[in-house]
C-alpha cells in the first residue's frame, strides 16, 4: 500500500517562499504519478500541480503557473512543491496524493488519486 506524508508547511508572510515535501513509501516513486492539491477554509479541494510517472511532464492550475513548481527525486522517493511569491489566497491545507494506475495520460481528477496524505497547513499573512 502506498503511503504519503507531507511536510514543510508553516506560517509565512506574503511574498515569501516555501517548499513542501511529500515522502512516499510502499512503492517506487518512479511508478507513480503524483499530485498536490489544496483546500482553503470554506472551499472545495482543488488541484495545484501534478507530475506524470513516466514522462515527468508537469501540470499546474492555470492560476498558479509561474509561481509554483512540482518536482520529484526518485532516489529519495520524495516529491516537492516549491511555492514562490506566496499570497494570502494561497492559505490552505496542502495535500499530496499518489496515482499508481500508470495511466498513459495524467489525470488531475481527485478520484484518480488513490493514496492521500494528512495534509500540511500553509498560512500566508498579509
């Protein structure tokens, strides 16, 4: 069974940067497409970024392109989310998720991801 554990959240000021980590166990990261999602208070969980298991092709929510970067280190079985120029609207619980289906094309649907972490809180003050 694939397990994921997020870390790296915290309280920062607007304009700061933060890097979230997601450690994966139970399966080689090279077999997994990975995604980051977030849920702000009172809002639905939304897709943030994803990376395909095979091609390392990356995907981003349109509103976050240019500020957020997803990457992976297969040797460490860890996925990262680098977040720059953070804004108060980025305040949310951030979740890492794994899709082990090895589907040909990346899906960013929530139900495509079978394993989820507990989330890490990111709070951006103005």
